[in-house]
C-alpha cells in the first residue's frame, strides 16, 4: 500500500522533474518513486543494475587457453618470473 506525501520543491527542480517524466513517458509520481528507490538502493549498497547486465561478465577474463583453470598456478608463476626477470 502506498502512502501519500507532500514535497516542496524549487520551481526549477519541479520543471526539470516534469521534463524528465515527460521524456520517459511516465507520471511525475512514478518518476519520484523510481528516484527514491534508486537512492535507497545506493544508500544500502545494493547495485542499481538490471539483471541482464550481470551476464556481461561471462568470459570477461577469457585467456584463450582451455586449461587455465587447471594450470593457473603454472601460468601465474611464469608471468611473475617473466615480470621480475627484467
């Protein structure tokens, strides 16, 4: 159940919010609810990220080597030796 509240805004703020609501084709009230929700999520440390965005991390660290998960210590050792040899 939603509760009604009253907020006092500067005229410039109200005009900017109305313009944003029009651009998104949503009501001013819906825009305000979304902004409050986003703010609360950010304050609570919850990501304001759509679920499909998480799929972008799949294969992010792809090395092209099929055995990297089995031989990661070997590859890491080689990389460190190479880095510190020079």
